[in-house]
C-alpha cells in the first residue's frame, strides 16, 4: 500500500479559498481515477491531481508515475470542469510515458553512492512552491536549461521552473549527470569497442561504456592525470590518441565515491590556485592557506634591489615568511654574500614555462614531449608550445 500526502487546494471563482493536507492509503496498482474519487468523496466538486508539475492522467495507474510512500502530490478542487483548460500541457512526444521520461535522466545519489535513474522534480523558481503545473514538459537536458514556464498556484501566475533530481531509492536529492546517457545511437566504446546500453558521452561525441569509464577514471585519479580545460576545470581527456575531447561534467567523477570525489576537488582546487601568477601558499604546517598577493612581484623586485628577504604576512594566521623561498626563519634569499648572479642566469636558462599554465619546468634528459605536472598539458620543449604532430615528426628525439 502507498501512503500519499495530498495537499488539497479548494479553488473558487475568486482564487484559492482553502488549503489543507490529508493522507490517503491506496494500492500502487490502482488507477489515478480511484484516488480522485476518494478525494472528491470527501471534498466534492471536480478534482485534478498534480505531481512534479504534471497533470496526472486518470486512466493511468499510480505505479506508472513512480510514486513512493510519503510522496506528496497536489489535488486541485474546482467548481468548473474546464478550469484547467486555460493551462495547456504540451510535450515533445504525446505518447511518451512518465516512466520513459524518468529514464532520460541519470544522476548520482551521495547517500546511496550509486548512479542510476533519477526522479525529476520541479518547483517555482520564484517562491520554491511545488504546487505548480508545467505549461510544457521537459523532454531532454536542453529543456532543463531553458527555464520552461509553469503555472504556480502559490504565486497565481506563470513563472520560471526550477528542476532538480531525487534518488529513486532513498528520495534524497541527487546530482544530475547530463553526460551519462542511454546509448540510443549504438555507438562503440572508445576503449573496449563494445556496444553498451549505458555510456558516458564526451565533448567530441565519442562514448565510453560505464565499466571502462570506471576503470579509466580510477587510473587517472590515482596519479592525478586530469587535464585542465578552461571551460570545465580539471577533467579527463578522451582516450583516443590525438583527440581533444574531454568529459564535460566533472560530477561524473562521483562514480568512484564521495571520498575520492572530495580528494579530486581538493587537489584540483590547489592546482588551479597554484596556476595563478600571484598565488602565495603559507608555509606554516598548521595553516597552509593559499591567498592572492597582487604585490608579490613588487616585493620580490624590491628585495633583490635592497638585498633583504621578501617577507609577507599570511592573512589567515598573521605570521611572517619569505614569499620567495617560503622559509619561516633564517631566509638568505637576497643576502649579498649568498646571492649568485651566475646561478640565477643558469636557472633561467634551464627552466621553461608550460605554455598553458606557466608552471616552470626543468628537463634533465629524455624526449622533448613534456607533460606538465600541474595542468597535464602536453607541450614541446623546443617550440615551447603545445605538442603537435609536426613536433613529433621533426624534433621529439633531438
């Protein structure tokens, strides 16, 4: 048996005149019409049922709408049969069932730590009331981005929609995964070359099956082999050699669990901060805060000129250190007896900057195809730019 919490709104010609909540017990195999009759027996008049912004079809069974115990639905009780006709309810596919709509959207539940079909939910973007009716139903991820219009009974007006997802198992809010899709086009996995039912779609339109993606991301995560893309942050590159595609939605990395995802967030944040020119890290072990110091270069230049340490105070712990060598005490960076102009010139000669993030790199031996340890960009030591097929042919071995 289902225990449904029904929010009943009695609506007369002047608007809402009564708002009350009642609980009904009913078999999930019963038709929607059976529940409507139970409500009309108690409240009378004409009854329409709304769930997740959708007008329920009275001939469908309750189980068709993926309802669970304690689910809250809305009953609108009106004087006139045609009160709802002023609000159209269009969908891109008239034959598309509630169940098939559910299968369009996959998500990750942090509590269950699982990826699966999610329950799509909607409320009013203005007042966050869930007593709404969609004017047109969403049929794809693109529709969810459009802020489709709905009619909010609380605002008594048309408003923008706010979509979110809930786990099918525990009903907690889930993270939507737009690139975890059904393989309706029968594409082959870029790694195992098999045709899988569920795949991860990359920005290049290549796909990876869920099994291979799990193994691929586990390997990348262990050595933090993520690549940096300005649009997405630190992400995973397409496994096909030479392809510039990548994973667009980093929430997919939840596939390894909450703890690994938190570790990914921490390291990627630290590396992103380190990529910024004026970033300074506090060297004190009990602090370690990172902050931006716009005057960093000025302080270092002044220190070189006057032969004194480039000291700065950490805004978090209020302690002083040298921003050039990160020494807490006894800094000798710019002591006139220590400073060796020749050494500085040698350092400038042997180090080159990553063309993507600017991280200084030293190469002792090996080929000229380098991979930046900060942003994972592959670049050419000779050209000092991104590594290309021309670099491979002409001077990777020099």
